[in-house]
C-alpha cells in the first residue's frame, strides 16, 4: 500500500497532495497540463525531492521530511513508465528488458528466462536483438513496459504510457498491466489524458487542479474486467 | 574551419550556375555583396594555405626521406608521440570524472571553478610554463618539498607531460562538460529507477551515449598537446631525447639542420590534417547516430 502526503513549491503554485493507493489497485490522477501530475510521480519515484511530507510504501518510508529519510531511486523498487520513450537507444531490446535484473545481480539463466517471458507476453520476441534506437514509438513503449514489469517493482507508476500505441496494442498492454497489478498485489498510479484508459483501468480517480486534489471519485469495482 | 571554408568555396566555384546560386532555399543572383564576400574568402583561404604550401615546396622527396632517419627527427618524433599519448590517457582518466561532476553537481562557487578550469585555454603558454616552474621548480611552492625527497620535476620528460596536460586538459574537460550537460537525463533517470547506482548508470548509460563526442574531444586535446611549445620550453627545457618534442626540435634545428625542421613540420601538418578529418568524421557520425 502506498500512502503519500507531499508538498512542493512549484513556479506557479504550491503542490500539496495527500492520497493513498491500496495493493492491487489502480488509481488515476487526472488534470490539465501543468497541474503537477508528473511532479507527483517523480517525487514518488525519488527523481525529485519534495519540500516536506512523507511517502510510505508497504509500511516503509521512501521519504520522510521529519526523520530526513530520502531513499535514492535505485533503492525504491519503483517502475516508472515515462510519457517519452526511455528505452536505452544503444542497447538491444533483450538487454533493455534485463537491465534491472543485471543491476540486482541475478543469475544469467534467470535473466534469460524472465526476458523471454516478458518479450512473449508483450509480443515483441521478434525484436530481441534490435537496438533501442531502431524501434518505432509503439515498439519502444512495449519494451519499456516489459522492462518495467521485469524489474518486479513494489509499485507501478504510469505517466501516459499508452500515447504511442495503436488501439489493438493498447488493449494488449492495458490488460497486461491490469493483470500484473492484480496478481502481484502492488499499487499502481496512472496518469492519462485518455478517458478510455482511465475508465477501463482505474478504480479510483483523483482530480487535480493547480497542485491540489479537488475530487476523489470512486469508480465501480471492475473485478469482472480482470481475468 | 579552414577546410570547411575551402570545401564550401570550391563547391561554389565548381557549380555550373556560379552566379545564380541557391543557398538554403533563398535564391540570390549576382550581387556585389556576394562577390566581395567570395573574394575575401579566397583571400583568407590563400593566406592560410600558402605558407603550408611554401613549407612543403621547400623540401624535396629525397631530403624528406633522408632526414626522416636523422637522430633529431626520430628522437623528437618518438618523444612527442610517447608524451602526447600518456598526456591524452591522463586527460581522459581524470578529465572525464571532473567534467561529469562539473556538469551534474551543484555547489557554491561552481562558476568560479569552471572559469579556473577554462583559464589555461586562453592563458599564454609561456605563462603556464613559468607558473609550473614556480610551483614545481626546486625553489617552487611545492617543488622545494619534493626536492627534500630528491624528486626533481623540471627539465624531465615528466615535466613535458605536465606542461602538455596543463594546456590540453581544459579543452577536453570543456567538451566533455558540454556533452554531459546536453545529454538527455531521461535515460539516466530510467536506469536509476531500474535499480542502477550512480556508477553503473555512468558506465552503462552516460558513457555509451557520449563516447563519440568524448573521443573527438580527446583527439583535439591530443593535437593541442602535440603542438605544445611555450609551456614545455619554459618548464621542461629543450634537451634532445628527454624534453625536446617535435615543435621544440623544429625551433632548435632551424639554424643547424634545416631539412630536419622541414620534415618535422610536414609530419605535424599531416597529423593535424588527420586530426581534423577524424573529428569531422566523428561529428558527422554523431549527427547520424
């Protein structure tokens, strides 16, 4: 479970939000451009330090202003899917997906097995040896997702990750994320401009305006969608 | 730069419609402004190229081959290559982390440190050599303590390398710093969230994405170190076989062995030409990468 309560002074306004996300739940953060959605995600991932507050994931402090805790991103076990492609251009698809496992010094047999599994799961097995820079936008997003899920994160942060995907791939990817979050019982935060992504995936929606949560909408529970 | 102007003006002259050029989509015709510009360009070009032609014309192939085997040339060439390669390696090993820190870590007084690193680029080499002497000489600030341990740096091959490092390292650091600053941070951030620490991110992400630019910076530094004269003669002296690098040997043999001076000059021109071509090739490759 994620409990997040953070403040940060931005250029135009003060960001101050407080919310939670249960295990196995997908919440959506919705709002206009420039309202601080990405900033929130970056602070949870540890790429940006809040001014005050706390971020607690599974009862463990990732950030706490009072006790001065601020774990670096590599110690947080977050998977962060960016709106821009972050697939490493100089590495092959295989090496991209296995990157986090090499960081964790897993055995090469396990890395191989995990990489093959995720490539099949996201339908990118044929791209295995291709360098990141030679992939199309949609392929890159699928590789980025495979890489994120292969890292066995404690939380999944999705910042408009489906933008470059066609409708068919989008469906594959969405169901893959839902199944992953549900099966592994991890919290997941989704930012999307597409109403269809949010209604299809999110269990709750936080509406945000100029750095503050103005609404907390419970959508109907869609357990039937997860199979 | 010279060869760029050269190739552009040659393209211009060889084109069939010399007076009806299209440049960047805007057509212009025969205008006094353009004609004057072309004449000035040709003038500058001739001024830059003709002295080198004069140098090459002064020598005959027989003299060239003969003096290639003269001890002065061989000694200077070996010493120059040896010291310059060591200098370049030292610049790469120390300059890369320094540039990375300067581009990524913010601290008070960083601008001042940046200026200090850049200073040797504009400092007259003679001043650099003199300053090194006052630092490491027998009476120098640090040198007097080194002398207590029987360590003498001036007028040794080590001094040659130190002088070259002093004038050439800032060129590399400047280039590397710009590369690291311009590098898109999203790949490094992604690597961090995937569990990689700073060192692993640097080795697996930052370096592979910038190595071509770093290489071209290293080549420029190599060329600068190879041509180093002022700081070397002040700090290391002009001892054949020990501190007499190619530029110093050219200066020394101008009076005694004219052919050797010409041969050394031609070698340096060739190396400079190769360096410029390499850097152009690399920066071309970078754009298409």
